[in-house]
């Protein structure tokens, strides 16, 4: 576990003061803010009641995990150790450790991963203090996991090449022959985002016909307008930014981040008929070795202040409905979620994607090996 926590060193009094202030904010440090939250395990137990450490498995990346490591440790004096890896890797690892549990918290993964873990009895029930701020669609019915953020999928376009008026307004508009060789797509089989979008296009008609054929025909037409399937997201971004192609399909938070942080000429359209919206979640691991610290961490990374920080700095759209003063790119966007049976979706998606790869994809456009 080489990636486990590094020593936390406060290099100056100024930095120490800053960390203290931030930690206070994240924990709802002001008396006014604290009074808004109902009593919880976190609030009713002092830091002295917690175990000496908490182990977190997460795909959120070093930037987010390191920031919350510092703030959590400053608040609770509990050693937070994290392992940063992909969602599917976490599921496989938690499964392999079922009889010798190592992790306490699983922070981050699409709901389908958590549903699978629940089915295999890998998770522990926990209803958080902010439960009444979460719509039913953003938590498990038995509180084996709860949603932390949502990721809508969008049509991305180059604003130097296409005006807002010209941009496709819905998924089917992408099939218009005028977009031939204008679409750059991240190679779907290696991308959770793209697998979700492609499978959703099949699911739209499958739910009524119980056949994937109409969805396959849609993907065939999209392939005819596609210029290339890029090996990774960075290549896709660059190809669209340079105007090699003027369109793609991707997720909304990344599109906003690329435009704001890197100055890419990107904007997006939320498809009018609805779009798949992934729910990212958090869960406690069954038989966790540090259950009290695990609950404290669960609450800590889902306070109002944490949700706002994640929205403003890391472009995460919170599932809590009581977060105020969120960025305009969230509050001013009307998102129509596509209704999806995620259990069926998970069951069928692998076969659908293999069919696309073997029967539909134009291999000359496949740049995934380059």
C-alpha cells in the first residue's frame, strides 16, 4: 500500500492557521451552521471516542483525497489513510478482502458498483445525518450507500466552429449527415462515461422492444458521422479544441472544467429528450475495523461546506438539496435525467458494448491503440 498516507507536516504557523480555519469550515465550525445539522454519531461522539485511523478506498484522485486528509486529520486527530484506484478495482479489492476487511470507507463510484457490492453483502447500513436532504433516487433504499454527486452526460461542441444556435439539441441530431467526420469520440470500451452513453442509446428503445437492434442501428449511423475514436480523453479534448472535429459526447463537469480552467473553446448541450445521469456515492464497508472513525469521515466529506468546496473547486454537482450559492453552471442548467433501470443496464451493457466493438465500429477510425 505504497500510496497510503504521507506524514502531515505543517511547515509554518500561517499554514497551520489556514488549515485550522478550513477544517473548522468543513466541519460546520460556526455555531450557526452546526445548529442546522441534526444530531449524529459524528456530533454526539468526541474525537477521543474514535479509533486512531480510518482507511478509505477512493477513485477521486490525489488532489481531493489529500485535501480532505489534511482537513479531517486537523479536525479529529485521526490518521486518514487512502488508496486511490478505479471504481471497479475497489469493488474487486473489497470482494477479495471480504473475510479480512482492510478498508472502512468506499468513497466514490457509480451506483451500479455499489448495488453490486450490496448484492454481495460487502457493505454496512448507515443512514447519514443529512438523509432528509437526499432525494430517494440518490440513495439506496436500505441505506447501504448514498449519493454524493451526480454526473450528467452532454453533447460537447467547439464554440469556435459551431454557434450555440447550430449545435445539436438532442442525441438524434448527431445523426444528421451534416456532422459527417465532425464527431470525435473517446474509445468507448475503455471509458465508463462512453459506455454509459452508448448503452443508454441502446436502452432508449430496448426498454420497449426488449431488443437492442434499434439501438445498434443508431450507433451504426453515429459511427458513419464519427471521424475517430480517441485513445484517451486528453486526445479527444485536443482534437475537438483544434477543430479536427467540432463535436463530441462527454460529461458535463469535465466540459465545464476544461473551459474554465484550461480555456478550451468548449460548451455543452443537455439533450432535450433526457440524458443519463450517473450518481457517485459513498458507503461503509461491512465489518470495517474502524467503524466510528468511518462514520465520522462519511459525515465529514458530506457536510454542506464539503459539498460546496467540491462543486466550486472540483466541479462536482452535489446530491444534497440544501446547498446554497452553488456555481451558476450548476444552478442555471436544467437537467432532465433519463429514466434507467440500472440493474438491467448493468446486466446488458457488457454484451451491447462487445457487439458495437465487433459488429459496428469502423476499425479504420479506431485510434485506441495509437
